[in-house]
């Protein structure tokens, strides 16, 4: 398995046998073999030949296109997707049954447990924040106790999730230096370095999960917990929720280790918002890929497990297994 990040303006990509060849100003600057790749992430103004896309699609390598500075999602390319139409029919049927409530309950419970575990971990690492983290963990325990009660409706479930998230971010923001300006979660655009990295991580994780959903044959826009919203991959939004605390811990660790400081970010430069500078993104990608190598198998199994549940326990034939 492998992920290739291409984040260089004015780069030209050509096919050279079983490799991608990279050119800048007419000069070849490097090559990458195609066979080890599973996904390619292209950021910004990159030129590539149709033969490159044909080969990547033919090798079942997904390509994610992000805008240059804001890392905004622009599109995704796959090869031939799974042909299991019955799986999608079953998914649509399940979306109109009691199944969504069962899955929604599991999603919220796992997310709140993850938030509790993060604040307890921060409490171990930062004894000076013991009071703040203990108070937050007690809120999560009370919510988890409420979730054990029968006959919880969807509105109540969303209320518990919202209350947990409010308490969580009050504690989580305390774990960062005041100099970073991280006072709350904000996005579109992110207004400080922490939110900038959180948004970038969430974008990468979200579309990695979209990839797994589409490759297995599910419909990413038909969710079970998140309401339908035109153009939104609601199923991916469902599945990412339990992993948000894991993303948050990764982000906290890299700032705790001072892998990035305020100097690594551009603030309101040409466009509103705060974003990692290009040179800093080069350092970020290997860090992210090292982390995601251990977490990606978890959500891949979540997607496969969900497909099996939708099919009432029947085995799913994966493209990679054929």
C-alpha cells in the first residue's frame, strides 16, 4: 500500500512505462513507480497527461484533487467501482428502517468514549490541566450513562453529542498555548494554526473514507445518522465521527512536540484564513501518513463491517479479492 502526495505548482506529470515521471521547466526531476500506489493526492496547479489518468484508473488507484492553498476538495477519480448493485439497494432499504437509529447510537457512543479517552490522556501528560480534564471527563461519563437508558430518540441523541462536543472543545483548547489563538473549532476558513491542521486532517480522512465506501459499492451520500444534504457524503460523515478524537490527539501531539509553530502558517495571505505554508506541508504529509498507516485499517474494517451488516451478514466480494 502507498500514498503519493504531489504538492508543487507548475509540475508536469507524464507516463514513463510503469512509473510517473515529473518535469519542471522542461527538465525531468524524478520518477515514482505506479504499482505500489493505492492513492494519489494532487494539490494545486499540476499538469498531467490523459495517459497518466488512464493508467491510474486502470490500476484502481484513486486520485484526490485538492485546491492549492485552502486544500479544498475539488474532485476524486477512481477506476471501475464495485458492481454490487444489490448492496446499494439494501443500503437504501436500511435507510428507511430502524437501522439508522441503531447505527447512530453506536456512532455517538464511540465518539463520546473517544473524547473521554483523549481528555484523560491529556490529563496524564499535563498535570497542570488536571482539573479541566477531570471536569470534562465527568461530563462524558454522565452522557455515557444517559446513553445506556432505553428508548433514546434521535433528537436526544444529537443533543447528547452536541453537549459532549461543547465540553470537549472547552477542555481541548486549554491544552494548546495561548499564542496559537485556538479558542474554538472554526473552519471555512480556519482562523488559527490548530484549526488549519484539524481541517486539513479531517479533509484527508473524510475522503479516504469516501474512497473506501465507493470502492466497496456503497453510496456515500446515503447516511444513517447525518441527515441528507445535497452534495454531502453523509455516510462518510457518519463513519468519520468516532475517529475525530483520534485525529485531535494526532494534532495535539504534533503541536506539543513543536513540529509546527506560528511561523509555519500563512494568515490572511491573499485569501482570508490560516493555512500551512507549502514548505510546511512537505513536512506535514509524512507525519500524517505515518499516523494514518495505523488508523486507516480501522476505518476500512468499519466500512466492510457496515457492508456486511447491510447485507444481513452475507460476505462481500471486494475488488481486491477478485
